[in-house]
């Protein structure tokens, strides 16, 4: 399992994250994106309008290394902050049947390689970091 139950639960309560990719020229690009956790593959799937024509889609075809962050601030102070950061390899997938008619048939699928979670699991507050085994 790529993500723990606590991480999956946190992500299921969120609608947006931020995807960081690297352009062919080496410049970083960060964009807000919608996402879903794909339990079948243990991946983060990112869909969007005109995904196949987007810079982020082109970027991952050149350099598949990405970072994806979802965070939440429930109240002021460090104890009110939670986030999951997923570093990994992205894959350009086409031909997906969009669940929503305005979404493109292309998606970005992130295969986690490293996960950092902060204040996600109440049994383990603070920062937790681990590498994810590749299948």
C-alpha cells in the first residue's frame, strides 16, 4: 500500500492539491489541481480540462519526477497544520473515460516513491517520512 489509511482518509476530505513539475528548460512549475487517490494502483490521479495540451502534461513526458502537496490549516499554530507531500514518478495516461464531461481523457498518474505526512495520524503527530517500495 502506497499510502496509509490515515493519509488516504485525509486526502479523501480534500478537493485540491498542488503539483510541481519541471519544464524541459529546468524551471519549476506549480499548479493547483484536482485529484483522486486510485486504490487499485496506489497512485494519485490528476485530471483536468485540456490536460493533454497543458504544460504540466508536457513537462512530465520530458521529466517524470514530481512533487504533489495537499495541505490544510484548521486553526492557527503548528498543531493546526496538516499536509501530505508525495514525491514520485508521474506517468502520462490517455484514453481514460472522464467521469465529468468537461474533463479531458488524459490524466497524470503519480506513483509515490517518498511520502511526508505532517499531523495526519493522531497516533503519530508531527512529521512522518518514509520511502515507498516500487512494485
